[in-house]
C-alpha cells in the first residue's frame, strides 16, 4: 500500500511539473513590469457667440426697434446696414477656422432688380478680414459682420409696396480647417 501511494504521489508531481513547463508557466524565470506616465491630452475650443445685431439707416441712426415692431418702413432710395458682433474663440495648437454667413440673400418677395443686399463684410479685431482663415488666439476675437440692404431709388410706380424682405435665416458658421 505504501508503494502504491508513493507511485501515485510521484506520478502526480511529474504530471504537475509537465503541465507547468508545457503550459507556459515558469519555474525559475524572473519577470518585471514598468509603467509609463504619458500625461494627459487636453482638447481646444472652437466657439462663436452672437451679440444683438443692430440696423442703422444712412444717417447712422439705430432703426432696429422700428424694423422689429414694423414702425420703420423702407422706401426707394433707403440704405440700411445690419451690424452683427460675434465673439470667436479658437484655442488649440494648429487651430484655424473659416467664418461664413448664410441666409443673408433670401428675398422674401421684393423684386431683385429693386433691391440689392451686399455680401457680409467681415472685420476681425477692427481690421478688414480678407484671407478667410482665422488663426488660434489666446484671447476671444471680436468679429463684426455688416450687411447692407439698398432699396433702389429707381424703383418704378408702385413696385414692391407693402412687401417684406426676410432676414430671419442669417447664420454665422465657424468651421475648423487644417492649418
């Protein structure tokens, strides 16, 4: 009986050792682990915020409230300018963006030969914006967009009487571009 127990014990040890060696386990190899601390990655920001825009007439008088409540109506020969101030935030290495406007040329019923609407003129921090790409800045950039609406003095007869030109869809889009 002792021989049988000894043989069974020896066989169990041999099978265990074979499993350790054959199964990828180690008996006498050392190992070690090192960790790295690559730090954090922080994203930048791209943001455009519009303040209240104002309408002025050719005498540079603010006519915004009158246009909104319908008490100021245009007549042939009038030139109105809409000025919209925007705060633009561009933060991030290699950050650049374009700014564009849409909805400024939607005609709500006025005859196109009687009305002209200028493409928005854009200034950045008081300087004319001509290259169409804004660059990253630590400070908020002050952007001003101006749209001019001209009701032609040559409008004939009763053309475009009691008609509306709708500017309700003007949008300013800041779009990231590859620097």
